[in-house]
């Protein structure tokens, strides 16, 4: 059994829980190595304290599940089958009268929850997500190799985007070229919809790219990431097109110094909330506190947002092996939007910055 699955089983034993039903594709990938996006179809891993685990998946994916290295039972079902019947039967064959189960409370939908409590009346359900989040938070050397490569490709993607900036091109023009070039490098998917925002659009932290045309005196903000061997990267760079105003420059320099101060403070033992505070204080002191409306950063790995969350209230100690983003921003409506985001890895002694595209103000 994989080391990760063994840890989940050990947790079940410790908590006196007889079985865990795992349905989020990211956790299934983490625990089994099988990557699948089943959409509305049921994909599940059922793990036990000691009994043999099994995967239930659409029949057409059974071969993929086997090829991923999964050595235990795989139940493939047809679209005309009722997969819950198969699941109920396999669970009851292992544990006839199950009392305690675990699910992912933030993932299992109400319909599936009702299916479960109808088939296993009286079952008490605990949340398996905290233990999985905790396990996933500390990356192995193997995971880091994939994340480093994803970050390298994200740097390349920004480089492509910046080199494509020209008067009159739209945000979507730049996105099309970026994604074309990274896919030619073997990237199968982006971590999320690539964001290129220009001018007033850049002043919205989660703006939607469209047909706005780049013009002189605007910032162009790139926020993107790629998935490599199942692991995500996430980078933001903001560059100036032509001359910008002194206020735009001040905003840029404030974000940059806040970002660098937080990055430089990363080491084992520092608290998540202290990292947020370092950057936030910097931005507040420059008079832009109200224009930084989000947390400093988020963990990333198999999911684009995972633990740890770098917020003003999280007392979590940073530890060697964690990977997260540091991404302060200032968004002043009708003036400018600037965000600078790096992915960082906590080492035994300090920090390794994984995304390396230059950060000093670039005027193209
Ligand atoms: Mn981002
Ligand atoms: Mn991010």
C-alpha cells in the first residue's frame, strides 16, 4: 500500500473509524496516483483500517486506474449501472455493520450524502479532510521536482506574454499565444484560466480577461500557472507598457517591497499571520491598506489552492516542506492594479523562491 494510504489507514485506526469514502479527484490522485476528472460520474476510493481498499470508477477508466499503479480492486461501472449498489455491496462484504465512517465534508454533495446515509443507516460521519490537508501540506522531494518544473514553465509563460505586449493587442490575444507556446512545451493544462488584465481591468483582483486593447501608460498584469505531472504553479507579474505616472510607480514599488519583505521572512517557525502582517503593514504605511483586499497567499500543490492559508488570523507555524504563494496586491480603481506573486518552498534554514521571473519594474 502506498505510504500515503498507510497514513490514512493509521488515522482511521487511531480515530476508531472503520472506512473512509474519498471522492475528490485531487485527494484520490494524492492517495493512489490515479488522476481522473469524472465530472458528474461517481469516482471513489474507499479505504479501511486493515481491509483491502478499492476504487470505483466509470468502466472506461478502469484501464487507466490499473495503469496508474493501483494494485487493489477496481470496480468499473457502466452508465446504465447503479454504482452505489456496487459500493454498498463491497463495503458490507468487508464490514457488515459499519458504525463510523469518514467523508470529505467540503466535497461530498448532498445527493451523495443522502445516498450514503440511506444505505448505511445510523452511520456517524467524521471529516477526513483535516488529516488529508495536513498530509498534503508537507511536500516530498519527488513532489518538489514536479512543482519546480511547473514553476519553471510558469516563468517561461510570463516571458512569452511580456514579449507579446504591443499596442492594440487584446488581453485574449496574449492569452492565446501564452497557452499555445506552453502547450508546445508539453504542458497539458493550466492551473486555472490564464489571466491577462490591462488598464482599469487590472484593478480587479479576480478580473475576467476580454477584448480590452493594450494601450500606452497601462499596466499589464499576468496571473497564470501550469500543471506539470499533476502539480500546479501560480505566478503573477505586472509590467508597464510605456511611461506610467508617478502614482502608478509608487503603487508598484510598494507592492514589490511588501512582497520581498514577506518572502525574506519565510523560514521554519514563522507564523502564517506574521507573514501576512509584514506585507500588510508595509502597504498600510504607504497609505494603500484599504486597497489590499485579500490574504497574502495560499498553499499549492495538487490543488491550486490548498493548505496552508496565509491570512492575518492563521496562527500556523511554517515548517520545512510547505509550498505556498506570496502575492500582495494594490488595486486602486481607475488608477492601477498591481500584484506580484511568487511560489515559495520552506527549507530547513529558510526559503527557496521557486518562481524566478524578474520582479523589478519593467517598462516595455
Ligand atoms: Mn495567481
Ligand atoms: Mn495565487
